[in-house]
């Protein structure tokens, strides 16, 4: 079996049902509409599902909740009220960095509430719970940049690798560094590209900075500590040096 055949088999193993995101959008929409109390603009499938980089070992579905710019509550109040509301409806909810995580039928759903910054456009303000602060972002920009990168399979392999090694490596950060690592690399050479990406991560994650393309004041690479970056670099270096694919991703 060639390396390309092996990694394609791994990708097939961790493939996600594309209908799942639609099903959870349908399930949660009535709850979100009730919670938003007239301030809802839209609920969009976002994150990995929208970008085409979802794997079955990661978050199953991300739903971005767009609230009107006239929403009266503070970002902290929006975030906390969504957490309380979902818990009150019988869901197992947990606070995450910018999202409320929900467990449902062995699946994981992330609800990301954002308030639009003005009446037009897609720029939104999000509450950042780890910093008790806020940030600006544009989910549409994220989806467009990643989904059109021609690196979806390498990103999915990287997510499978990250999850198997229990690394604290936020998905958008991972997507940005993979796209950087594979700039000008041959499209379709998934196996060799993935190894090259691991080597790049090992050599550069501790020094390179990555910024939200929709907000250059938001340094995505600041989301994890120097200690965790060193751990990621060590695991990436070890994985890139393996002789057998089964010790890299399986």
C-alpha cells in the first residue's frame, strides 16, 4: 500500500456525514430563536462543517448565531444567557472560549453567539471567556479562505493527528498553519504534504504568529501557551520522523 492509499483510507475512516450539520441546525434553530427573543438575524452552519474540514473525532457541528447590532445585552450577558438557557432546556452545556458546547446523542455541537457590529456586513463581536474580553471576527471570511485553499485533506489529517494526540490546538489556528506550511506545494500529494506540514509545525509553531484575516488585532496563535506550543512541536517532530504511517495517523 502506498502512502497516498493509506492516508486516503484514514480520511475515509473519519469521514463525516454531510447531512448531520443540517439536522442539528434544524434541531437547534427553534431553541435559538426563542432564546434570541427577536434579535436573531441568522443561524449558520460554520466551522469545520462549512469549510469542509470536519472529521468524526472532532467537534461534529458548529452553529454561528448572528444577533442584530441593536441587541441590548453585553457580550458577556449574551454568552452567559445562552449557557443558562441551553442548560435549562435539558442539554448538557459547557462554557468554552467563544462558544457554548453541547453534548447530544454522543455528538458535540458548538454554539457561537455573536453580535453584528453594525447593520451591514458580516463583522461580529464575540465574547472571549478565557480573557473576559471580546474580539472581532468574520466567519464568512474564515470559511472562504479555508474552503478555497486546496488543502482540505491535509487539514483533516492534521485534525485527526491532533485529536489522537490530545493536543490543545484550536482548529482555525491549525488550518492557518497548514495553509502556510503548504504554500506552493503540489496539490493532491496529500501524504508527502502532510509530512511536510508536520515538519513545518515542529520547526515554526513556537516562533510564527498567525492573525485572524478579518481582524489583524486578533493574534490566533496567542490562544495557546508557549508550553503547549512546545509540546505540539515535539509531537509533530516525532510524528514526521516515523517510518510507518500507522504511528502517525490511524
